[in-house]
C-alpha cells in the first residue's frame, strides 16, 4: 500500500468504490492533469474522501532545468526519491521514468546501481510520476508525449506495477496513450521479456546490451550470468512485434572497453534474427564508475564498422540534462550527498 494507490485505479474500480453508475468522470478528473485546479484533480468532497482513503497523495517535485532544454525532476514518495527527465523536442516531449527506488541489477557503469535496491514503485506512484510531471512541465496534449522506462530501476523486475501503470496510462478515458509510444528498457530478464510480450497493452521493447561477449557482459552486467547472449537473442527473436516495429538495442559506449571494431561486428551479428534499431550512447561520465566516453572519431568508426557488417538503423544518443546530472541515479545521489552534508 502506498500513498498513491488511487492513481492506479481503473474506471471500473473507481465506479465500484464510489458506487456510481459511471467511473468515467472521476477517473478523467484524476488522470487528465490539464483539467486540474490548484495543483490537483477537481473531485466532489465525497469522492475525494474515498479516494484519499486509498491514497491520493501526489509526489513533491524538485525541478532542475538544464541548459539544453531538458528538465530533471526529483519525485519524493515519503522518504524515497526517484528521478524523471523531461526532454522536449519541437512539439513533442519524451519523459524518462523510474520504476524502482534504486536497482538490484548492479550494472558496473550505472549510478543507480551504487544505491542498491530499496523497493519497487507501486503502479500508482508510476502514474503519479507522469501526471505531476505533465502538470508541471507539459505537454498539454498527451498525443505529444512519449514515455520511456529508462530511469532508475529495472522495469521488468517490477513488471506487475509497470504493466498496471501502462494499462492506466493507455485508458482512453484518461491520458489515452498508445502503447506504441511507451518503451520499456530492460537489462535482459528473459522470462519477463516473454511476459511483457503477452501484455494486452504491450509497449515497445528496448534491450540495454552494452557488451557483445558473455565474458564482458558478465563483468559489466551481472544479469548476463543468468541469461547469456544466445538466450537473450532467442528471447528477442520470439518477441511478438507489430508490423514495422523494431526492438531497440541500446549500447553504452565505454572507451577501450566495448568500442572496438570487433565489438561493432559482433553487435551487428547479435541483431541478425530480429528487426532492430541500434542506439549508441556515449558514456556519460560520473564519479560512481571508472569508465570514459570514446572520442567522436571512435564513435563514428564504431558506427561505420556496424554498417560495414550489416545494413541496419543506427542512432547516436547524446545524454540530455548533463549539467544537472543526466545519467540515471545521479540526481538522487547528489541529493543524498547534500542531505548527508547538511546532517554532518
Ligand atoms: S543500468 Fe538499469 S538495470 Fe542496470 S543497474 Fe542501472 S538502473 Fe539497474
């Protein structure tokens, strides 16, 4: 039970709770922040009372705008803090969400990993994270919104709550997002990838790959010891894709660790059995990991080596909100550091 459970109620559940013939009006009042007044939904006093008993709190937000137009948001759920990043581009906004407080996966390059795992976010907390951010930073129209579960946590480690939140966010009486505008990024939990493929509101899938040999992946991402690359590639090949849909392969480039031409060729081969798109992400340096970003010349050479091996779609993603600690987990770490300095 969290202080945000009411945000994850379906129209049907709200109807039962309020014993009203239709749950649509209170559900829409909750889920459409452009209708809110004075920072919260406009509800009858009885509805507010009943929903408060379920948990109708909204997280407090600490907002850090970045010079590149992105905004980092620190959402407080009681004593727990998670990050979201709001990234506008022209008319559209991509919102990067957290699914857990901390993370249990222990990836060697990740700032969140150094926090360890604290807990799963409840579905209502994930929905509340979206709604409060929309309210604070827009967009006003949900058709301009894209969601990516690439913030703190491994979303497939918390699939029940993430799946439930996606269902609510896709409800036509609320935000009415398309699951094709929601991406779930995983470190590679194979049974949960299969389970994700069975969701009625199935989002797009991204795999955080980052290594092309089992030896290096096991070193960088301990989950690799449970699910080797061949097992992972087989899971991606059987993942049910819609027409023209592709799986995103995310590859964080670490200088002199995973950025050789041989790595590029193995990366091209990894995706041979399924439609995919490769997203190269130069490492965003931070004090919690010893890695460096490759030079621009090496990034170009790496992309060319992939294309020389196989024709595929490649993008190079630049981290946004770098000046406000853009990599996942960094803002929370900074907050914790400030906190402990203040206490000392
Ligand atoms: S990269 Fe993702 S899965 Fe790995 S530790 Fe960080 S948050 Fe967890």
